[in-house]
C-alpha cells in the first residue's frame, strides 16, 4: 500500500490554519559565512549546501573562464556556484544547460525555476516543525514509497540538506538518504530571497537528468563546459562517493578524462575541477593544469579545516 503524504494533515497541522500563519520569523538566522542575509537582484547564490562547493574559489577562478563562448553547460551542477556567478556577471549566453545524474537534485532545480512560491510555502512548514523527531520522519519518507509531488520532493531535499550533518548528500545502495541530523541551534531551512533570486537566474535555463558520458554527442564547437565531478580521493579513507546509489570510482575518473578529450577534439572549451592527486595529473597530462587553494575539512588537522591545493584543468 502506497502512502499519500500531506504536509498539513499528516504532520498534525490543523487544516484550518493557513501555511502563512504557521511561519515564525527568527530574529537571528545562523547562516553559513558565504550565505547572504539579503540577496540583491544580481546576487544569486547556491540555495543548497554542497560538499566541495566552489563559492569560495570564485575569485581564483576569474582568470580561467573563457572570454567568449557559444553555449554554457555544467555536467555536474551540484550547488551551481559557477552558474550563478556567471549569471551575476552577465556572462551567460542565451543557451545554458545544467545537467546532473542525481534525480533529487535536478528536481530541486526544476522546482526552484518553475514553482518557487509553492516551494517556499512547504519549506515554511518544515522550518516551523523542525526538530530531531521531525527530521527523521521526513528522512525516512524515501523508505515508505510515499507519493510526493515534485514540489514536496524538492522541499524535502532542501530541508534535509539545510539540517543534516555538514550539508552532505549521501545515499545508500538503495538510493535512500542516510545522513544523520546536524548539530545546529537554529538551522536556516528557508531563506526566501535566495530562492527567488535563484529562480530568476534559472529562467530559460535547460535543466536535465543526464550522465556525463552523454555530453560528447551534445557538444558543439565553442561551447563552454564546466565539470565538477566527485573528486578523486586524497587517501583511501577520504573517499566520498555516495552522491548517488552508484559510486564514482577510478574507472569513472578515467572515463571522464576520455570524455573531456573528445570535447576538446570537437572544438569545445572545458574547465574541470578535481583533487591534486597523481591520478588526476596522469589523466590530464596533455592539458593545461593550474592549481588553486581551497579550504576543506581535513581529518588530520586539529582545527578541522585548512587550505589544500586543488587542480583546474583547461584546454585553452
């Protein structure tokens, strides 16, 4: 028997209370350092936390973007920091494509683009009712075969992302989200301005579920591809590949290198981020490889975070 999940009645919310009446505005929002308290018209930011997000690297990346290109495409959209930055600086062409093979992520982008008002209403409910018990109730919906609408699924994805441990997106072999709740006093579940500006940036953008292997047939000369795949692990214990139910291992890294080589042969521009490892240097030895410094969590560091080198691979 399949369950029908209703965000008002199934969670014990009185049906005669409107969604807007449920919203209580916090006087102080505990936001990440790079998350704006007020988003200006051209200040689009990622609406999701994302491991390995590129917001902190935008200044270092500035010198690496091509000056002109025909179409823009991301094969692993993730948090979308590069896309939003190029939109903020009015450098996106009319044809822009955001791809990923993570269904829940792609659905969230589609809903932010097309149904942001409905999304905000449901996130307001999540914000009002958030506690440990509620978090795990929402988390286990993917174990109960619940029939959620696309908007409800997107709200669930964003809610879990904003309240789970370190903003991780990790699923088990069955595709079930399995990250525990984070230790936040007042997590930022809903930030309406950020969602609305992101929605504006996404208007007219093509958003699709697509595996990176398929972009070769899609590519044309003078297209610009930014690729931010799951990184090659710095050590055997540092691997994080639970982004989808399929892992992203060494053979995937090698396949990706073959794909970008074909992009270059077709006359497309590509810019690829990855970790500073021998495998990455081996795979991209025929291309230009630059180094940037990123603050990442490092297990051996007592302070938890330090600057480590990452590579940027380019064919121009």
